């Protein structure tokens, strides 16, 4: 399997897992995933933190390079806490 096929398979899996939290960004190989605590775990508690993972996949991924991942604080966390 070549890099593009593996990337497509991984992205398809992420879209299924994070269907409402997955968003393509303007660039063809860049997307974000919104992460927040599960409401099922924190029964009745409000969510006070949230982050976004901005992910950039390079042509060489996964054979020779890793994706670039940026953590973006969205709610309740400052840059120093991330």
C-alpha cells in the first residue's frame, strides 16, 4: 500500500470516529479534530475545557515522516497549560 492509500484509510477511520468533531481545513492535507471531555464520563457536569488538534499530513507520511500536530487551546486552557 502506498502513502496516499494509507493516508486515505487513516483519515476515513478518523472521520468515522470523530464524525462531528472532524473538519477539513482550507489546505488539502490539513484537518482539525475538536476534543472535549465525554459527557458520559462527567455525568451532568459542564465541559470547561476543550482543545483542537490541527493536523498536517505530508506526502511522505507514513513511510518516512510523521504528521505535524498543533494543539490549539479552545476553551478553558491557556497556551502555557497546553
